[in-house]
C-alpha cells in the first residue's frame, strides 16, 4: 500500500473536511500545492450514471476560455487536397498514408489525431492502436470533421474532450498553476457547464454527485455542489 510523503500530508492538514466554494478551493490549492513545476489543475466529477448503459455515456467537448496551458501536438490525417488547409490552421503533422504506416510501426508522438470523414475507413484499421491511448478520431469529440481547419484551430485554442471513465467519473484538466485565479475559475466553470449540458436523458434525480479540484500532486478539495 502506497504512503503519502510529508509534503502531501502537510498540505492535507491545511484543507478542512468541508465543501469549498470554487474560487475558495482554487485559492487554497494555490497555497498548499508544493510541486516545483507548472502543475496541472484538474476537475474530477462523480456522476450519477451507469457507465455500462449506452444511453448513459457522457461524451462531448468543451472549449476552455483560457486554454489548457499546454501546447497541443495535432496530427491531421487528410488527403493531399486538404493538406495546405490543415497546415495553415496550425496542425503539427499533416499527411495520410505515411503517418498511418508510422503509427503502425509504433510512432505516437502526438496529443490529438484529427481527420476528415472520407479517410475514416483507412484510419479505422488503427483502432486497436489509437483507441486504448485515447487518440482515435471520433465525431463526438470533434476530431472527425469535414472542416479540418476549424477542427485544428479549436484544438489549438483549448478545445478538449469530456468523457466519463468506467466508474462514472469525468476527469478534466482546466489550466496550470501559472494561471491567475480568475482564469482557472472561468475555465472550471466552463467545464462544469459542459458536463451539465451533457446530462443523459436517462439520468433521474441528482446528476452531479460530487466535484473535486486538485493539482498534479496535491490532495483534492471538495467543491460545494450547491454553489457550483
């Protein structure tokens, strides 16, 4: 069983066992965090869904007003006539067959893969490679689009996927510790709005059971659900 270090335990002692308003939680995390790098702030949202049911899956996208603070490497899989369009929009890698071959050989030095609908039959054969790594293009995540330039620009500007895991929890990064508190708050609020908008029709009663904020290595802080 793993044990937490002294710095973690010191930070934990400064967090009261009660729900915090979102701005208060962000401010407290800034004080107790002890990472010596530009740590990621993350929301973990526990939802009242049954992940085993197809009609209760939560999946969509959210564009953070202030971005994630991370440079996103985008691979655009497109036919030759779309290459200049993807490059002009800011894609880091552009092509098709040569990149499909590189991926089959083990190359995956990207954060997001986007493509146009017409090349999906070719991309589909890489599902076993891209799928487990969360890189498989999908219309629900905005990574399969006929408007490849727009898809690339949105990803570069801070568009990220919102998706529940097998336990019904959504984990979403919403900024860096170098962001000021207002930017972090506005990004987090946008995530919460997006999750609420993705509520499956089959969910009855309370939808968001709890929400926590944390940094890369910090303890998590419970958000007051009534004040989200």
